[in-house]
């Protein structure tokens, strides 16, 4: 995606592009277990933060007029939701890579369903 010259537009486009990796991230399929664990943690943290941001926006919306709520629902909320979905998707890539390399799901289960 070439930059538009508008940081707000560029951020919205980047936030909604699931294929967009973070700077320095690399390709999950080429990563070591250590790298996969690192990026899984990064995406877990950022997804947690985005979900808190969305929760807070919705809390604040409840105290606003109908007009304000409608505008925020049309502008702010879709951007944050798209960003959270991007991070959730990227986290899924790294979860799968950890399972592939380590043979364990994040919840402690083996891929075949047997507990360690």
C-alpha cells in the first residue's frame, strides 16, 4: 500500500490489512520457536489493549447524545474493530506457528487433544 500522504488514512488502511506485519516481524513460517513465542506475546498484548480501548469507547458513548454516539459508531469504532481483528488474525498466525514448532496449544493441550 503506497502512503496516501494522510496519516489518518494510512493508519486506517494499515489497521484493516490482515497481511500487514509489524516492522521486524518476519514470516511466521520461517520463524524459530523463540521468535514465534515473542510475536505471539506482542500480539496478545496489543490485542488486549485494543479490546480495552474499544470497551472504553463504548462506555464513553453511553454518556453521549444520540448524535455523538452515531458519529463515533460510524467513525471511531470501525477503525478500532478493524485494528483488533488484524491483531487477532496475526496472533492466530503466531499461535499456529508455536503449535507447529512446539506441539502444544497455548492452553497446554497437544494438537491431538491429549493433555501433557
